[in-house]
């Protein structure tokens, strides 16, 4: 088993997406460091959506937890949270916004989940999790 997909040993990096490929739908891209032995996750998520700024491109530092699910085909449960500053025209006042995400995945980081951002204004649920390439 490769280091990248082993849910038990060491720290590993995983990248991917959470979201639906429908036109205009928000997509959460994630780049995470996962340490299963301490149930910890840290990294960055990037939410993209084909809408007018400032909401179409958001980067968020996140922390979270990962736990074994004990059910098949879901083997792991992941939760993420973070905050980010969002500017609103015309004055560009910066407001602290909250972000949360949850994923029910297998060892290959495939499954379903959802995320919420903009202090609960944007809520995306039951969308696919897909592992991607961290080299991009």
C-alpha cells in the first residue's frame, strides 16, 4: 500500500476536489496534510465559482479532524474548518467569514461530502469528493 493511501501510518499529503461539475456550481479544491495517528488535518482549501468578484475565488487556511468510520464503503470521516477575510464593495469593508466542510470517504479519498461558507449563506451538500494531483 502506498504512503499516500494508507490511512494508518505517517503523515501524507492529499489533494482533490469537493463539488459538482455543474456550470456555475462552487467547487472546493483541497490541499491537505493528514496525520491519522493524531486525527489531525491541516492545509488550504480554494473555492472557485464562475461568479463576479469577490466571491468567485476564495482561499482559506483550514484545520480539521480525520477518524475511521468503521463502515463500508466509507472508511474515513473528515471535518474541516477555517475563517477568511472577505471584502465587500463599494467600501471593501473586510468581514470575517466562516467555512466548514465534511467528507465521508474511502481510503482512496473518494466519496461524498459538503461544505458551507460565507457565514452559512452558501451551503453545498451531497457532492462528490475526488482525489486529484498535488503537483498542479
